[in-house]
C-alpha cells in the first residue's frame, strides 16, 4: 500500500521536533506540503532545520510561529496558510506539553496550562480549519492523544485529562462533520522516545519498557505511520476512532 | 430589493449545500426541500452574515427556514 498525498496541504502543530517532526517528514516523503508550526522564538532554529529537510523532498514548506493557546495566533496562522497555499486539507494536532505532579501538589496553573495547550489548542485549531474543510467537503484531522488519555497515569492527572478530552472531542467532532467528508481520528502513542520522555527518571523508563510487549521503545516514526494512514485516501471510511500505537503497553 | 438579495444569496446557498442554483426557489424549505442539516443551516447563516456584514442571532436564525424568510430578514435588518 503506497500512500500518496501529493499536492495536499498539511498543518502540523508543534512539528519542529519530536513526534511532530517525524510526522512532518512522513508527509513530505508522501508528497504533501507542510506548514511547520512552532510555539516560540527559541524553537525557530529547529523549525527552520525541519522545514529545510522537508523541502529536500521537493515539496513546499513554511515555518510559522504561533502559540496555539492563543486564539488570535491560531486564526492568523490559518489565514496566512490559506493565502499562501489556498487550502488546508489535513490538520495534525500534535503540539502538547506535560507538567507532571501528584494531584495533591498540583496547582491551578499546572492544570490550566496543560489543558489550554493540549485540549483547548486542539479545539481552536479544529474550529479554525473546519470552515475551510467544510466548504471544500474534504478534510482529514488527526489528533495526537496518548494512552494516558485512555488509562490515566499517576502524576499526570492534567495530561491524562487533556488527552482523554481529545478523544471525546474527536468523536463528537466526527459526528458533526461526517456528512461533510471530514474525518476526525486520534492516534494514542504509548512510550515513545522523545525529549518529552527523556526527562523521565530511568526507573520510570525501565518500568514502561518492561511492560511493552514488543520489546523496544516506540519511535516517532511508529506514530507517523499511523497518522499518515489516517490521512490517506485508504482511510477515507474511518472516522471517530483511536489507533493505539504502544507496542502492547496497555494491552 | 428582494430580487437583488435573492440573486446574491442563491450562489451562497448552492455552494454551501452542494446543489444547483436552479433548485433554489423563494419558497424552498432549507431542510425539507434543499436537504440542509443543522450544520448546513449554520454554515449558510454565517456566510450571509459575512456577506451582508450583519449579525443574525441564533434564536432568529433557527426560525428562518425558507429561502424567502431568510431574504426578508436580511432585507429588514441590513444597514
């Protein structure tokens, strides 16, 4: 099965590095033009490097700084992408943060910040592209959730809530937009080797890996393959679903 | 003025509902005749609000179920 996305315009939030970057590369290799969104100035170099890499596959790419917890910045990004490329065919809501703490120690800001970016950011980007996709009667939205959104994780009540919220949100949105040929699905990664997981203590890391059935850490490419499939024509009859990519961690 | 508005809203409705302009009559009911669903109605209303630079409150919009009713509303409220 060859996935061909030539000519499609894709927006991937938080794609300057990590899982988002791997997804961006996957799309570029499949022929799609990719907007590399990054959150703030200090990530600009990473975004530029990613974008240059994408262009080496002969596709168009641009970088765009926007904090998805700010509505104005999201709207401006969508507007500029539309005026540059004329359409948005695929949206991947990938940007996410963690602020791990036990509930008893968690203050409002730790909770709100994670919800604002992970869940509300996803909502904002979806709302902003929905009009465009609706009038085109075509759209693929893939939201990056997490196995923590299905199972919960101690020390991550905020993150788990945000990722579980993304799943419920996606199902509701799939129902609203199905008749417009817009599919909305989630990919729920398990333990994936990225900067986000490298900060975990070694014992936590080992504990995860011991529980994974396929005896290795997940790689960003494992997630990319699932996302690319959901964005492809081959997945046009799949909507409101969650693909768990965790090597069997949560089985 | 009604005719003028009718000619302007026709392509908007046709585009939003994916139907031909010739299917749209003044007496057409958005849901029963033109096949709109709730999202389609909101989509049309939002597009017309933009076109005429006006705001149609939700409770009003939900009563504007025929093309003619929509046009009358625009005619009476446009600045």
